[in-house]
């Protein structure tokens, strides 16, 4: 999926969260503070990337930014929330509003159904940014994705991309904001070998599709930028009218990986975004876990000292 028109400032979110202003909360160095002053409650994560015991996505909030989701589809079930991004034709103002309109073309329903199948007890939300012809505009996409990040969903499924480079910087900044806020964006690679965004960014989990028959198998790509491959070729997905279709595309591999993320997070809720990406790497079917090589004997030659950067004290600046 691609977007077209120039981005505009997104609307304020429906729910208000306390946000820090520019520069607030930043720590460039720890001066006058030690380890006890910056405690972190951590989760080691699952061994080899797979959570022990049942992990069904319970307690994990997943947002599908797409064409909407058909309500009460038997393969999707109930939605925890449904919104639509609306642009006023006269003023150009963009708002994110609650909606009961469902899905405009089936694409979002397919993605939500794959997430439900993979992580059956996760909480699914929908933000509609696409229209009836599987297309949308850049400002609508940016508003919907930004709103989802500001709501601090645990996982955002984005089976969309834009080839418009003018959106790249804003998308990059938004993806980084999500990463540091522990909102994991799982983004679909373009179906053709063209430059598009935001899947190209390292702060997101990027997904293409593989042709293996095993619907529970994902692979790590040893030659990124797309990092993971999921089942997305000739797969059965829910569609409009309560029915199903068979279809192919990276769009449908992406929610499978998003569902895996929800499952891991349900068992290990304190995992960071980079831990989660590592869990996907460790659990990929093509990653071999070789034994650690024995350490070489210590060298008799002293290691050279290389400065890590400018060591001047600029504390007065």
C-alpha cells in the first residue's frame, strides 16, 4: 500500500496522556548519580525466544492501523476499540474519532484475523486510514500512526508503506519515538523492490513473506533491511461479509509477526523493543544455535587505548 498527498499536522489524540516536552527527561550523562539512582525492572525474556508455557497475548494491546476491521467477524471477534482518521474538506483539519463503520475494503479485517489466530487473547484496536480502493493519503496515515503511538499501544501492526520520500523524516522520528516508548511497530515491506517507509527503519520490526507451508514458522533474513519473513503466500484470511479468501502479500505476513510479539509480551511484559526483536531472531526457524567457542589465551601485548570521544569537560557550557 502507498500513500500520496503531503503530510499535515496530526490531530490531538482522543485520549490525553501526560507527555514530556522537547528536551525534558533527556539524560546526556550520569553526573552525581550512580546505579542505585537509576533502577530498572527488567525481564530476561524467554529462552531461545520462545515463552515457556501458554502465551496467548492476554493483556497485550495491539492496534491495527489499516482500512478498519469488520465488527463481529467470526474469525476476528470483538474489538476493544475502533477509530477513524477524518480530514475536514474545507478546513483541512484532521481528527481521530470513534467509529462503528467497520472495514472499507477487507485489508484490515484480514490483518486483524491473523493477529487473533496467532495471539487469541490479545486486545485488538483498529484505526482506519485507508479508503475503499486500498489507498490513502500521507497526512491521514501520519495522523493515524502518530495517534496510535501516543496511546502507547504495546504493538502496532502497519501493513502499509509509502514510497514518498517527503514523509521519510517524519516517519523516522515517529518510529524512534515509538521504540523508546516501548511501542513496537511491526511494518510490512513493500511487495516490490522499491524504496518505501517506515519498514526500512531499524527501530521497527520489518516483515516480508516466505513460501513455506508451515503456518507457524518465521525466518530471519541474514541480508536486511527487511529482517523477518512470515507466512504470507497463499494464506487463508478473513474478509468482508464474514467470509474468507486466499491471498498473498507481505501485508499478511506482518500481522503474523505482530501476533508473535503479542504472545511473547503476554508472558514477558517488561521486555523492551530490542529484546523483543532479539526474541524473534532467536526463535526463527533458520537461526542455528552453535556452541560458544572457547576463549583464546590472553595476549601478552597490552591493548591499545582508544578514546571514546572528546574528553573535555564542558559542564559549564
